[in-house]
C-alpha cells in the first residue's frame, strides 16, 4: 500500500531515507537535517510530496516528488527526486508501483511531464525506468558546491 507521509508516519520513512543516502555514499548524513528537510513535504504541499510503500505493517520503500518549472516547456514539471526500495524487496514490482503512483500524482495536478535522474552505474534503477518507456536524456548534469 502506498500512502502519503505525514507527521504520524515520518519516523517510519526516515531510516529508509538514511539508507538511500548511504547507497549514494552521502558524507555526513544528519538525521535531524533529514527530519527537518523532509518534514516540509508533509500534508498538502505545493512544493512536493513524500510517499512510502508498505505491506503487513512494514515500510520498505519511498519516493519524493518535487514540483518545479521548465523554461523550455514554459510549464510546471514534476521531478521524481528519490525512489528507494530496500534490497530484499527489489524485483517484486514495488519500484514500478511507486513510479506509477508518482506519475498519477503529477497527472492529477495537471502536469504533463515527470523527469528524474539516476546514477550511470545504477543499472537496477535503469532497468525499471527503461521498462516504463521513458526517454533517456542526452543531457549532462552539472553541480557545484557553493
């Protein structure tokens, strides 16, 4: 079952957010900072939303969807910023369910595009995204610490 993260269940998803950060080798993971950051997406929020997936009371995955804008499209876009499923639950269709839910959330807001990034070496995620019929971009992603 997929549900929106709220103040009642945020403690269930925070360990998964930490595991996701560890997967991407984030240095200096700060659990208080995580709580503060992700708490801004609880409830009805125009900036984004956080969802979890669970079965039999066990939370084993989450997705984070942000809303932004595209100058080339001259419209709002949805950005799937995070999608994570615990390793022992992978390959069972849960990532696909989280993706379908994110796409439906974007559509329900009247947004015609959802976009996301993944690491070049994250072949498991790429298999999922390729199975959705998504177009792989030829753009390069740049980042600079400020």
